[in-house]
C-alpha cells in the first residue's frame, strides 16, 4: 500500500480510541459478576477482554475466574450487563485528551469521519452522539443483528463507499489487534494507538503497526 497517498477519511474505533470507557465497562461487567456470585474484577483486568463485543468480554472474564456458564445462564448475565450499561452509558467515560481537537481539525480539513465498534450499536450511538454531538460522522456503527463484528471488513468497506474514497485513502484508527486486522482485511491504512486498552508491549507482540503514543503523533499521520 502506498503510504504517500493522501488521507481523505478517518474511521475510528470507539472504546480505547476516542473515548476512555474503561470504568463504565468494568462497572457493567461487575454488575453481572455480582449476580453470578463472583468477586468484582479490576478495570485493568477487565480491559484485557475488551475488543470483540460485550458477550466475548463477559465470557473471557468468567473464564478467567474459572467459570463456564451454560447458554441460558450466559444470556441472563449478559442481560444484566447490558441493562446496567444502558442505564448508565456515560458512567466514568470521557474523550481522551486531544481527541476533540483532532476531530475539529479533521472536519476543518474536509475529512470524512466514521465510528466502527464491536460494542452494541445502541450504546455506540448514544455515547458518540453525547460526547461528540457536533461532529458530522457519516457512519456510526456498532454490533447489531446481521452485522459482522470486526475484524470482518464489511462495514469498513461500506464506510469507504459512503465516504466516496478508495480503501487506501481511509485511515482506520483503533487501539487493538482487532482494529489492525480489520484495516489489513479492508486494504486500509491502519493506525494503532497505545493510550487505549492494550499495552504497547501487547500491541507489538500482536504485530500491530504503526503505533502512535499521543494524539499529536497521530496528527502527523493524518496531516503530513
């Protein structure tokens, strides 16, 4: 891929990229663990299981505690988790420093913007619109019935079509190996940030590149 190609669109992950939602996610997960009679998990431990949807987060956390829930029990606990999150979608959640400025510069530079997350679609839309209501995203997409989760590239490719861009004119920005794999699968340029839910070491071990430690570093990629 030609990395000298001008970037015309930015497709962002939500959790760990635009917004620090770690506290809110851990709170919701712990509400489910309480119903399962399990001691709460720390925010740091919980974040190790985030990135492939709330169901997989819960399964991973339970497995870490040595618990295998049958299908009926898992659905019940997932319902508790989702209900807690729907009741308090913005709890302990805020944009990372510099993100609002990046979005404003991107709009001023006529870049097309989108959000693609593996979190439930209703939550993605509520959080994104509450925190970035003035930003003209052309796509805000989360997990929904019939919508394949990242790293499937389907929705990333749909975004490129809506933006009127070739895939190599889109920069997919995320904080995990899931986002890295999505960019590769879609033929997009990728930018993986280290301020999110994975450590730099874990990202390097997963083969994620290029890595960006600050929003200022990322801006040099977006606005060379």
